C-alpha cells in the first residue's frame, strides 16, 4: 500500500520531461544514504531492550479507532502539573 505522498510524487514525476527525469535520477543517486550508526526505529527498540532500558517491545498500534473519539477529561481547580509540582515540594 503506497502512501498518498508517494502517489502524488509519482504523478509529478510522470509529468516531467526526459531531461528533468534524468536530472531527478542524478540527484536521487547523490542523495546521502543512512550510515551504519543511524538506527531505524526497530533497531533502536532492540538496542533499548538489550540494554535493559525497556523490558519488552510493544506491538505496533494497528487499530486507531479507540483514539479517534478521544476527548480530554475536564478537571476542576488548578492544572494537574501545578498540583504535582506542589506535592513534590
């Protein structure tokens, strides 16, 4: 499944002239590739797990339906952040 951004870019590329496509190819080939020290999100999760920072890698969220209707809870009085700061003093 391709993203909307990719689809839009592909449509734009189709509209380019042959010379513009060649220029695009040249620029893409010159694009910097990630170095071995740069980690993907999965690699970072693995490194955190091995280091003991996290005890498990959570499963990715695939169903966003529970979050779509989310509304914050109204609280009376001062902000919770202020209450926490006051209690720490």
